[in-house]
């Protein structure tokens, strides 16, 4: 009989789409609510949302590639 090890649910890393990240940051910038409240409503940690906000400076166009934020070069 083989024993299967179980991984607790808390150890699964959730992957968010680039669109979800952009929309979450956009909500913080436009909804007039604290980032912690937006995070709670989206069921993500406020630390995660604050990280996305740090990677997405206000007023800059952003491209998302391979799960990371990059600034779009302007010509």
C-alpha cells in the first residue's frame, strides 16, 4: 500500500491573470476605497495587492508578460 502525502490548501500558490492584476490595481486607483478593502472584496491578500500596486506606477501604461509587470516604452 502506498502512502500519498497531502499538501495543505494553504501551500497552493494561486496564479492570477495579467488582466486580473491590472483590474485590481485600477480599482484601487478609481474606487475611492482603501486597498485593504479592495483586497478583501477580491479575496486576495492585501500584501499581494500592494505588491501589484508597487509594480504598476500610477499614470504609466503597463504591459504584463509572464506574470510580471513591465513599463511600456513610449515613443
